[in-house]
C-alpha cells in the first residue's frame, strides 16, 4: 500500500508534500532538488519544530 498525497504547498524555498493528512512529509529544497522524507513521530516533530511550516527557515536544520 502506498501513502496518499493529501496536500502540496510551498513554504519559502521548500515544497512540502503531506501524505495521509500529516502521517508523512516529503520536503524538497527547490533550488537544490534535495529531499527529506519523515513519517510517524518524526513527521509530527518536523511539523512542530517548524511551527507547522509557518517558519520555513527552520527547515534548513533538516538539510
């Protein structure tokens, strides 16, 4: 079974794809094309750390 894409949005220089209503996130640094995938507790921690993507500058910590 594959995860279902439920949202895609831009936050600063990052493109965020949410799967399963926040179960997992794929974060892409648009300029470099690099991606980070997190799921379960790590997905919740990422969203919380970045103020639910209202602070995209904090995403640099994951890259």
